[in-house]
C-alpha cells in the first residue's frame, strides 16, 4: 500500500515501522557504538557504501527515527538532528561557508541567531550580510557575489513575527544558484512547509514547538534534496573530493548537503544530540498537529482580546485582521500563525513590568513556543546584548512584550491577561 499519509498521521507514525516482536514505540538506544563481526562490512559503512550505525557522534538509531519523521513532515529527502537550535543554525552555515565566504540573512531573526551570524561567525571570517525581510529582490541581489553561499530567513521571525515573501527569496536563490535556508521553528511543518515554497533547507530549534513541552533542547536540519550542487562553481567543496573523508565527492551522492553535514561537520564539531533528547523530541512531536491548531486558535483569540483592550497600545499577530504581516501569513500560513504574538501596554516598559508581575497562570520565562502560556520582555532579557539600532533591525521596541499562547483553555488565558491589565 502506498503510504501517502497526511501531516497529523505522519506526526504520530512516520519514521518508525516496527517488525514482529519489536517495540511499538521507537525505543531509546543508549549505546555509543555498534557491533560488526565482519571488518569489511565496517569498511563499507565508513565508505558510505552501506547504511548502518557505528558511532553516535555521527548517527544513532534514536535520532534516526526523529530525522526520518521530520524529513517526511517537511517533504524533504533526509534530515540531521543536532544538540540545539543554535547548533542547527551554526551547522547550516558551516557546512557551506569557510573564511572569506559570505551569506545573506534577513535581519528579522531570533536574537541568538543574530549574535551568531553578526559576531561569532564574523570572528571566523564568515560574513553575514543582513537585508530587511521586506527588501526588494534587486536590493537583495546586490548583496550576492561569487562567494555568497546561502540565503537565510525565518518563517515567523522570533519575535518580529514577520513572514518572508518566500517567492521573492526562492526566485533569487534559483537565479543565482544559491542555497535558500529557512528557520521554520515558530511555524513547524504543521503550519508551513518551506520546501513547498522554494526553500532548499529547513532549520529548527526543536526545543520550541516540535518538542513542545519545554523539557528538551534540540535542533534539526531537513534537506530538501532539491538543490543541484553538481558543477555549481559556488560549491567547490561539494564538487571536489573531500580529502578528510577519503575522497568522497558530495555532489555525486543522493542528498549532498545533509551527507556532508553529517560526515564532515558533525564528525568534526560534534553538535550531536543525546539519544534521550531525540526520544523526548519525537514523543512531543506526536501531538504537533493537534497542538499547533490549538496554539493558533488560542493566539488569535488572545490577539483579538488585546486589540480591543483600552490599556493595550498595539498588538502584532500575523493572522490578525489588519496586521502588516497578514497578507503574507494568509498566503504561507493558511492553517494558522502559531501561538506567538507581541504587544505593548500603555505606559511603556514600566507598565509592562507591572503587567508581567500581575500575571498568574502565564509565567515570565525565557522560553517560547511551549504548551504552557508564557511571556517575556525581549529588550531587557534575550535581546539585551543588542544595540538600539540592532533591536530595531530585529523588529523589537523597548516596550515590546512577547506572549507565547499555550494550549490551556482560552477562557483562563484571557482571564489572566484581563486581570493583569486592569489598573
Ligand atoms: C530558540 C530559537 C533558536 C535557538 O534554539 P535553541 O534550541 O535555543 O538553541 C533558533 N531559532 C529560533 C527561531 C528560535 O526561536
């Protein structure tokens, strides 16, 4: 029977098919290494001529289930799980960029990614060229030269909440033969599949909605397998033999990007997830489709409530009628815009602090995109290392409150907001 299941089914079942007598739930395999009686077979594994596990830094059976499931959910060819969202973003760049190379990113991205791109990778000689998410195609094309290796954007930027015009970025990526990677953390494959809109790679902090329950840090990259590396002069690394991996030519393999990420970047940098991480991530992922529907419904109701409240100065939520991101959200997020919204209370930062202290059900935490409702004041916490101009570039104001609407009953969420807003 052809297995062309829908997203909700794949969240629960994809990636693992037990045989008779095997566990119904994909188990944690808590072993670093694997036994082979035939040394020649082990050589074939190292040659990538045969599939199999040999050492967990590179691949392990527990993560393999999660990787296969996420590849199915995003419509990709393969995936690699890593130890955090930051590791995923770093690997995305390090797999294609060395000193002297550059890449383009929208400036509306997660603060940790901004820091990595703007400061830490720059120290390694890799230059990130930022473009406003709303920049014209011509403005973005001006940033491309022969050493440009990647275009990077976020589906729903955390916390700017901007939605990129996928078509615009995909067109540039195709025209110049440059990889297009999308951080899909806040949308997840339940709400948006970037590969369907011309992306080549999908990047995740699985810490957020994918795992969903604020128990586990993790990251992952899905490879669309839809980018032609062969003969592309931008990617000499993929077309010349890798001396560090006994002469393999990645462009000649079925999924070049993720294979190189695994046998070279993961082997050398060790951004490896623990089997327990992948087990917990996969368990949380089972309910992703259910949760994203509830998060989206609850957040829209909370946004509407806030918009009509006399003590609220502004609300931003991509699915809210009249929101500046609504046209692109309508196009790329037809099933909902997830649980994250931003707003400010009248009276600025001081009033925001009073509001946060008065909340009871909704907790003030660093985390976002959790099944439990939570808030954060980005300018004084996650984004406090950024200058005022960098804050503005990331789409954050001094009084912005980020509200991550959970899956609790909406009446209880709104009561808590109402109580904290009353003066
Ligand atoms: C949290 C987050 C990251 C970083 O992920 P960690 O798992 O915390 O390392 C990257 N991108 C986005 C959009 C995020 O929200």
